[in-house]
């Protein structure tokens, strides 16, 4: 009998990191791969599934207007429980730190189904930063049976919490995704993006949307962008703006219409990765971009007060710059003004793996069940 592996995910970042693993599982003899999506993000999730050619077996489609963390959690726990009862998987795989991941792990636990946690062991040790991701990942670790840690530091963080059995260091599956998405001859679908990448001056790819940055921190970030535009007339920003109204309103109000700033809708994964490959540096409060951009030789400046990815900081590929206007502007200026500082970050080795994490995870799942 094949090992029945059900992968559950619901957001765009999860899908980018889980689709390479889903494809590896589907191609592996002795494995029956099932996919259940929750639809926590709807349109952005569907874009990624299409790029990777992944068709879900079950779709909970929980997304609704003004959804809350509580409504997501209850919808996923109930929905995943129903799918497990019908599909009877041997193990449920969840990813990282989303509400979908924690709730799916809880739903699997309630049915006494094994849980495998992909991208396990990331920690800031501050339960409200990032919120709610830090507690999602901590709670998922308590529910999981197999822990796929991207780095040795992640495995050590789990060990410090008493989680030592079935912990595997695998690298990060996001690096696997580049084999599908990045192409040197890529042509952007949007004329404004084609124009942006042809710009001869420095180009900053920017994202800012985390819950803890909403309000005054996001306004500080926007002021830093305006200050940098004033300092560097040749500088251009490409900013895919999250659909959350709490992000869109201040960003449009403060940055809309500026000739050096291109505000666009969120990009699909192929366009995002190829834009990253062509930019000068990345300015972000995202977690995933801290792993992705170094693979492409792009310095990452992290607009947060801490990061659960200290390996990137220690390797020199990322730097935490906070959320104060002058600190952000100074950090970007340093890289634009000092070629040696830029090269040091751009050429540092990415600590997140070699593009074979999905193969390792699949191998560990086979080994685990064959030893039962």
C-alpha cells in the first residue's frame, strides 16, 4: 500500500514553498500525494497552483470578506477534519507559520493523524512578533510528529524546546521553486514592469504588509521611500501592494502618483521571482523574501525589529533595519553609496539550501513509514 500523504496549505507563500514538494511526492513511487487547499488567500493562491500545475483534490474555500483569525481557524479545523475522515491520509503536511498551518495541524491531531511540519523551528521568541505567526509555528511544533527544519539553527531551536525526535535538516523548499520560476529570457506580461526592468538606475523591489507594521510603522516606511526618492532622482521602486485596505489606503495616499514609485497589484510567483532576479536590492517586512532574494544575489533589508531567520543576517545576506524612517533610508543609502558593502551582501552564501529540500523531505517520510 502506498503511503498516503496529504499536503494542506492556503496562502500564496505556503503554496510557493509546498508546490515543489507536492510535485516531488507525486513523482515518487510508493507515495500517494493528495492536496487540500483552504483558500485562506484565494486569488493569490490560485495563481501559484496554476504556475506549478498543481490541482487540489479538496478545496475548503474558506476565504470571505473581513475574515478574522478566529473564523479562519475554526473553518480550517472543521474542514480539514472532514477531509481527513474521507481521505484517511497516513500523514498531513503543513507548512511554516500561517493560521491555515496551525489549524490544519490541530484538525489532524483531533483525528489522531500524524503531522509533518515543513519549515519547522523558526523562532523570534516574541509571541506577538510576528503576529500571529510566531505562536502558530510554536503551537504547530507541539502538534507535529515529523519536523523538517531548513537549517541547523532551526533544529537547535526545536531541541531547546524538547523537540528532538524525528527532526530533519532539509534546506528550504523555496529554493526548489526557482527551478520552475526564474528564466533569463523571461518577458514580463505587464508593459510597466518591462519598462521598470529596463531602467538603468537602481531598482528597489519592496513589500510591506505585516500586521505589526500596520499604522505608524507603515507610514514611517512610506516616508523613508519618499526620502530616498528625494536623495536619488535615478532611483525607482517597484512595490506590489497587498490588497488589505489597511495597507492600500496609507500607501496610495502617501506614495500614489510619484514618478519614481510604481505601485502595482501583487505579482504572481513567476513575475515576482523574475523581478527579484532583476532588481538591485529588496526592501521588505516579509519572511520568505529573506530566503529567496539571497539565492538570486540580492541584498535584503528587513523592515522589522527582529527576524526568525537570523541565518540570513549571520551569513550577511540580510540586515534588520527596523521601522524608523531615518534608519531605513540610511540602510538603503549605505548600499547604494558603498559598492563594497553592496558586493559583500550580494555575494554572501545563501544559508537556506541547494534546491533539493523536497527530495530530502520525501525521503525522510518514506524512511519514517517504512520503519513503522
